[in-house]
C-alpha cells in the first residue's frame, strides 16, 4: 500500500475528485505506527475512506490548506506527536534549534500552538468546513488548563481553535464512529454523543446527567477552584467510571463525554497490522530524512496505558490507566517484517510502551469496574489487588530472541522497578540482566527524598535501593559488569534546597554525576503541573513548596552536578543558604572544597571522568554497538 496522497496530482492519479478527509499534521509525514497521524489515517483507509495528508503546511498563507480543496466530510487537525510548545521550547522557555519530527531535524517548520493556527487558516480558506481536532496537544488541552508558556489558565482548545469537535485519547474508536456518522449525512453539529469527544453547545438541556465543573472564569481566577476542576478531570479518565463533564464559558458550554474504551487485544493487533510504509515519505530524502524515525524504526510498541500513574506524566489523561497489550503473534509478525529491512543489523532496540513491563491490567477488577477513582495501584504502596506478572513479557522476549536474524533485543522503554521488585518469580529479572541490556540499565527513581517522591507519586527510596541491591546481586551471579543509571529530576513541586542537597549526597555516595539534568517541566494534563501552578496538592488542599525562582532552580540543578567546576559558586551558595556548611571542606563526605579550584581545565577533566561513574564508584562501560548511541525515547512519556 503506497503512502497517502500528498499532492493533488497523486490524489487524481487514484481517480478521486476530492478526499473524504484531509489530515493536517504538525509533524513531517512518517507512515509508521509510532506516529498518531499515521494510525488515524490508516484506520480510516481500512474502513474505505479516502484520506489525503498535508504535513507541516506553510501557515503564513492559505495556499497549502487548499491543496486538495474542501474534503467531503472533514478536515482533521493534529499538532503532531508532541505538544507544539513542548516541541519548541525548553523548560527555561528558550527556543529549541532542532525538531526531530521535521525533515533534516530543521526547526521552525510548524507554528507555536499549531492546532489553533492550522484551524484558523482552514477557517480562513473554507468558512463552513467541518474541522475536527485531535492528537496529544488537543487531548491534554481539552478543558481549561494552566499553560506554562503564557503563565495563565487558558480556555479549552476547542474554543481557541474554532474547531467543531475534539477527539481525545488514542482515537481509533472515535474516528471510525465519527466518519460513519458523517457519511450517513448527520451534521457535525449533531454529533454530540460519541465517547472520547468534546463538543460545544449553548443548550444546557441537551447535556443530560453530568458533573458541572467550576466555570472558566472561576477556574482562571481562583486556584482552589482550579484544583477542584482538575480533580474532577483527573478522576474521570476511565472509560468505565468516567462521567460527562461540563464547563461553562461566556461563549457557551464545553462538554467532555466519557472516555472511549481502550482497544481490545484483537483491535490493537488489527491497528498494528495495517499496511504502514514504516518510514518517512520519500520527499524528505534530500533533507536527510526525518530524525525521529531512527529512534523507533526497529522498536516494537507492545502495550498502551499505564497504571504507574506518576504525577508528572500525562499518560493517564491521554491513554488511561488500564493497560492493554498486543498478542505474541502480532509482535512476532512485526518483528519479522523489521528483520527484512535492508538496514536492519540484528538489533531490536526496544520492546515496550509507556511502561515496558506492564503487559496486563493491574487487576482483573479493572476490566469490569474500571480503575479506582481514589486509589492507585503502586502508590504510596502496592495495592493488595495488584497482579504482578512478567510471564507474558518474558515469553515474547524469548520468542523474539529466537528469530533467525535477531542478535539481541533491548529494553529501552521505562521499566517500573518497583513492579519488578514485587514479583516473587525472578525469571524476568534474571533474563533482563543476562540478555536485554548492554552495560547499563536506565531506570527512573526521579529523586531520593521521600517527601519529594510523595509529590511525584513515586515509591519510596527504600524500594529503589532494594531494586539496585538485587540488580547488583544478579549481575554478580552471572559475572556481568552492568550498572543502573538513574534518571533524576530537579525542581519538582515539593523539592526545596534541603531535598536537592539530599539528592546530591546520594549521587556522591553512588559515585555518579549525571551528564544531563532534567528540570521539572509543567506540561498540560498532569497533577504535578496543577501543584506547580496552584502551590497546593489538589488531592489534599495542603500547601506545597514549589521552586519557581530561576536562581533557585539553577542551584538545584547545580547540586546534581556539583563536581562540575562551573557550578561551584551555585553549589556553595546553596549549601550556605541551607545551613549545610558541613558539606564544604576536605573530608570525603564533602561536596566541594572551601575555595574555588584554581586549575579549572584540570578540574573539568576530572569532572568529565566522574560523570561516567555510576553505582559503587565503578566506571560505566563503553558502548560497543552503534545502536547504543541513542536512547529510545517514549514519546507520550516525554510530555513531562
């Protein structure tokens, strides 16, 4: 099956006068199942609909938007695999120079707030056209939300974009139901009954039974009301228990229908069996291709949903907490296709998803009763109903390892180490160490201070320490020299200077200095972002310390890289401010010496060496294979 038409000539070659749908996408056109736009378009195509693609149109005029004329049923608009503001700006609000989802990694090929801009251009070209928005940008901004870049509460993106309907979540169910309804002749204004959609109305009577959120004016002006609104949204993300939500604006009412159910295993298998080209469109060859494909071309997406529910992650708002996974046959069939690629070198880079080792729902109850509204599966402790089972994951890994052209299968998606620790059967843990890592395993404790971990929704430090101890024991048993490399985060709500110093002391004790430091990024749709904006925990109403001052955030970052001589002044200031002068001196436990090192270049050399230290003061192994040059990113998880 060829790529979708990207020019009018290609459309006419298929004998089409006009398409049923035109998809406007903020990413370059990559026809791969890791790209949401590709999935939605191929699903529509599999149901007999004619779909054309306009990727990264020039938004400064209407010309690109008119390439195929007005579609018979609707324009579909998505900003891409990442929120356009996250794509464009660092946490320091500095413009990024590169865009992995654009040809040649070139920046600036999509606008800020791409969904809004694209819709406005369509409306300029076709005043009465049907416009439907979706994807992660629309999904996480479907109701009023705090926007970090404007530093204010913004309205539902449905209003700001002027679109007619919003599809939230993964979208496969909704897009087919919507297409069939439109094809039957039903006006888009009357399609207000689909699960997983958000619509506008002025008629209160048509909404029916719902939860009325605080009005937008209340939410935007009162942080207590914002917390109240957020918690209603947070507790209604499950397809079984979720209720209709209604939010009133001066212009009318925005209504969120309950979530669409997650795909069944058969449905998920069918989606991944569609005839994707598995690469970017050839029109990008001259620019050097699309960098994002390099990280996922030889990876397998095995599951959706996550019951880990970290507070800084938006997956619960987009994919939900109920995990579904593909069948063994589906994954093996895709792996076989992968091994036939001319540039496949024998390495499957990842078998995972939002959380690699979640391959089933947290408990059997979730399938009928849904995820608990006021109880989590792994936090603050393991729920007694949680089923801990790695058998399916291990079975698939063994089958993949046995494929003739496969040399090694890596696991690069995040592993929940607490879930692994809770498994009394250590078969997976043993084989993970023996076969599926190459020198180092990256895990995400995120912090070590229990009061910060509480705000993150992460397990206590004790659980992580237990995992590292067992990891070391298993590697020692097999004579392997492998290391845990922790992902850590600075400046999360709840993290003051004393917590940041506690983290620095931990890094001192394990002999590790991170080469890169991740600052907390307040993105739409997370509980942590609600804490950041309101400086309250919306679950309890209690005040939360939030580091917002850029200088304090710089000190917290510097403490994580205290060996770097460039950070000396910031580290010393932080230690003095926190009353921890005991860490300034010549004793082994001290972080820095009393005076700035004079030989900076020499110190930088030793700092660089120290940055390669991990647990127990041992040096990280050098990477022996080219596939280890990059760490696979999980796209939805990077909305942190």
